[in-house]
C-alpha cells in the first residue's frame, strides 16, 4: 500500500513538534536556572536593597551626580511593581503552556507509558533546584 506524501509530511511535522517539546522539557531546568540567575540582579517589590545596589553600581560606573542617582533610583522604584506584575503574568502563562504540553503528551501515551512518564516527571522535579 502506497502512502500519501502529505501523510508522511504531517507525520514528520508531528514528530518534529513532539521532539521539540521533549527537548524543551528536558532542558527547561538549565534554562530556568540561567534566567533566574540573570534576573536576581533586578529587585522584586519586597527586596528594596537590590535597587540601591544597582544604583550604586551605576553611580560608580557612570559617575552619576546625586540628582541623577535619586532620579534613577526613583525610576527603578516606580517601575518595580509593573515589572513584578509582568513577571507574574509570564510565570502564569508559562505554567499554562507547560500543563497543556504535558496533557498533549499524555494523550499520545499508552496507560503504561503515561505511568512511566509521570514517574519521569516526578524525578525531574525532584532534581530541580527550587
């Protein structure tokens, strides 16, 4: 029986998608740890010391006047809440997408594979540094 080229193409696209999702799932912890490490420099609303640290570094690097120092610190403090809300929105949306991908993967698996997949996910979560 001869297969339709469109069918093979659809299968290929599906396999590439599943492979990409799987790869993303496997490398997610290393990506998150890098992003978290880079973002720790910017202050969260309950960490005012980070703003002071940033402004102090900028003052030394750029030779800021006292007026500039105060203006920059004010700007950072003003934007902090908006940045925090933005990060929270991204976190929620990312979690929604992660759950959707997990559900998509589980729909494809047999009951035995689903059980093994759940064990795999649990092991990966236990390995994550949170």
